[in-house]
């Protein structure tokens, strides 16, 4: 006869915590928080785009983007959007790439790409804002 394992412990003790990657819960919440933050930031970004496109000349559009409140909204939109996008793409990479080496290279490339885009966009907004 087979041996039976009679235990009062349940398998849930094995899976509590952060999972095998040790970071899943943190990424889950970061992505949800950034998604919620992006709702008003995206609406504000669209409003800024509409206002900038109705300006009759380049200097008045530049003055709008250079205004401190507008610049802060744009910077928040860029940073939060890039964080949200990086996390989302990392989840896709981890779910659909099965070769460990390819996965590591793709995650590193995703992080570097997101950082490069964010730095370039932040630089552009700051350059316009400070009038350099």
C-alpha cells in the first residue's frame, strides 16, 4: 500500500509572500498605482496639447509649456508613464519569453530603453521650461 501524508498544514504556506520571483506583489501594486495616477495626468496632458495646438505662434506655445505648473504636469506624466510602461513590458517579457538568457537581455533592454526615453523627454521639458 501507498504511504499517506496526513498533515494539518496546507500547501498555502508554500506560496505565501512574493512568489518565486520575490517581486511580483510590488510590481503589481506599482503598476496599479501608476495606472490610477495616469488617469488625471493623461487628461491634463491632452488639455495641454489642445491648448498648445491652438496657439498661433511658436513662442506662445513654448511659453505655455514653460509655465511651471504645465512643466510639472508634463514631467509627472513622463516619469509615471515610463514607469508604468516599463513594468507592463517587463511583465510581458517575463510571461512570454521562456529562455532565461533572452529574458534577462530583454528586461535589461526594456529598462534602458525606458530610462533613455524618460531622460530625453524630461530634458526637453526642462530645456523649454528654463528657456535654455
